[in-house]
């Protein structure tokens, strides 16, 4: 299969930048005003993350799990799959992530956040805040999409994956947290490659989120 | 927010309206057949001829169910047919492109005028017939004019499927495809051994390996040749666009680099047609205009290739 190495990244791209942009614009128009609810729920999760507790953490995992399956169906399957033949193979991973979040995060849960601020907690929280409050703006205005093209947490995959990485990066115990990071990290790498092939200026953002999450996860815990 | 969107929508809407207007202006098929200026070339071994420039659909027609972009693509198809084009090429690998073509054909009432070229693309040959039927349904045509084994995927079994369909009258012509200059040895072997009608390969002013063996073999075997990636998916145009066209390009009425490159490709006597893809009406007109006299002779073709090589 040495022939594979003769392909460029762009050879695997099967849609144009205008189709990718319009994907988000039409999606947001169809869902409006669900964006407000998603942002409000994201704000609620942030509130719970700032006051770590077992019940709150379970609620966070449930909300995240529901968001992953919602994005799998409404965005990936219904909107993205018709123009990207790889998506039918990726969408089941989002469902798997839902099961992991609900399973590892709620059943006899020992998943928790550190009580005190530390480098991992700071990095993880930064990732979550970025996904919630900054990502919609950087996907809307530096591009030609406008606000209707914003990628909102809970409704689109990139901010959801980055937010999940942030939470998993600071959570304990490590064994469960690592499992929760696999699918979001994989999606961020896929998304980064897609954006790179589209020559999008912010293609480095999703892989950077993976890098930050890995640093946080590997940072020595006391 | 809404302001930006509305500006975008107005632009798309205008494009859609232009497409609809172009569709309304579409001349009837018998008129197109008499269009004097779009050159055609006889398909070797077949009693038919095709316009020298067709229409590809990789990336450009993969627009999902976006209404504005579907209408934009319909506008491109309307301009293509109005300029005398016929062959449109697609594949199950091209996402929603087949459905976009079907939408355009339906909107334009152009099912009878299109030369429908598609592909079989599956590594499970048992799925081949169902895939072809799904493709045909997307296009909305009674049958395909040409079906090709895409990139030689499971080519032996898939070609058997296509040959059986041809025997049954379910497709008119069969062929194989490759691109990027890959697997030419395999392509050559299949061209020698299999009863093909067409071969599709990458050929342009800088990708000329096919001149050595495949194009002469296509002539010897009486095969039609479809040239894909004429602009290397725009990379060739981007590479040349800031360079001046030579003055002597005027001798062949090549007013742009796209026409310069297309005229080089379609003037090769063994090429049946080139299939550039585009999202823009003005580009499809520009491409079809390249399929007009004068075309370069062999000496000028060498000069053209040397010139591009020197840039």
C-alpha cells in the first residue's frame, strides 16, 4: 500500500470550504434558539465545575453524555454525513462516548475533580471556558460565516470535544479520565486535519486542545 | 449576525435566480446538436461523438441538501448544457454529487441530453448492482451511458458486473478509471485484456505520462479517453495565474490559463474529452469555449508544454 503515501491531504477532502461553512449556518438556523439553551446548560456545567462535588459531577457527565449523542444524530448523521463519507464510521464513536460518560461518570461514580486549584485544573478549566465562551466567536467572525456559523458547545462537535477534554484532563481517577479522552482527542485530530485540508486559518486549534489536555493529564499530581 | 447572513442569502438567491434564468434559456436538444462552435470528437469504436469538454463533479457538486448550493449547481449545469456540453461524470465516492446532478437534470429537464457517466466503487463486488441502481436513482436517468470501475477497486469482479449489465442493455459503455498517474501498468494490462469502451486517466499539460503508452494504446484498441484532473484540482491554475499568458496564446484563442490548458488536453487526438469541475457559471462557459477552433497542432502543443515547464 505504498501508494497511499503519494496522496496529499487535500486529495481526501471531498467538499469545499463553502459547503463546510454553510453546514454550520443552516444547522444553526434550523436549531435556533436552541443555541441559547445549550449555552445556558454550558454555563451551568461551568458553575458545577467551579464547585466540585459528587452530585454535581454526575450531572455534568449526564449533560455531556446527552450532548454527545445529540451531536451524533442531529449534526453528524443528519447534516455532515451526506457530504463526508467518513462520518458514518465516526458517529458510532460519539455514541460510545455517551455510554462512557454515563457509565464511568454516573454509575458508582468515583469520578471527581480536585478540590484545590492546580495546573491540571487550571488547564482543564481553561479548555472548558474556551469551548463555551470563546470558540463560538472565533468560528464566527474571523471567518466569513458570521454569527450564524458559530460552533456552539453541545450542538457541534469541536467545542463539545474540547470541553470534554478539559473536564477529563482535570478529573480523577486517571484510569477513567484517560478513557474519556480517547474519542474527543480523536475527533479533535480529525477536525484539525479537515480544517487543514480546507486551509482554514484556525486548523491548529483542535490539536492544540489535545496537546493542552495531555499536558494537564500528565502533569504530576500531589 | 442577521445582516451578514442576509447578505450571503441575497447573493445565493441571486445565483439561484441566475441558474433558473439560465435553465429557462436552455435551447432544445436538437438546437444544441447543431451548435456549430463546440467541437466534438468521435468515440472510437462507437458510432457517436462527444463534446471535447465535459463536466466533473468531484467536490464541486457535493453540497448535501443545501437549497442555495443545489440551485447554484443547477445554474452551472444549465450553462454547461447551453454551451453545448453533454458528458457529466460522477461517482458514489463523491458524496451527494450524484443527487445534485439528479436535482439539476430534473430542474432543467435535461435527462435526455446528458451523457451520463458514473462509476462503480465498492470493494464488495456483490454490492455492485445495488450501488449502480442507487446511483441511477440519484441521477434519475433510465440508464447510464457509461459506467466505469472507479480507481480499479476490485476491478475484475466489478468489471464483470458492468460487462454483464452491458450485455443486458442496462448500460451502454463500460470503462475503468485511474487518477494522479497511479497504477498505469495495471491500467495498461486491463486495456489490453478487457473489452473496454473507455478509459479515464489523469492527463494535462504537466501530467503527461499517459502520452507514452496509455494514449497510443487507447487509439490502438479503439477506446474513448476521458482526461480527469485537467487543472490538478485548481493547483495548476493557482501556480500559473500570476504568470502572463504568452502572446502566441492568441493564435488558439486561449484567453485564460484554463483555456490554454484545456486546449492542450483536448487537442491530443486520442483524448475524447476533458472533465473540469467547477462551481461557477462563468468558469463553465470559459471551459466550454475552449472546445472551439482553433486548437493547437502538434508543434504548438510541444511549445505550450515547454513554455509551462519553463515557468
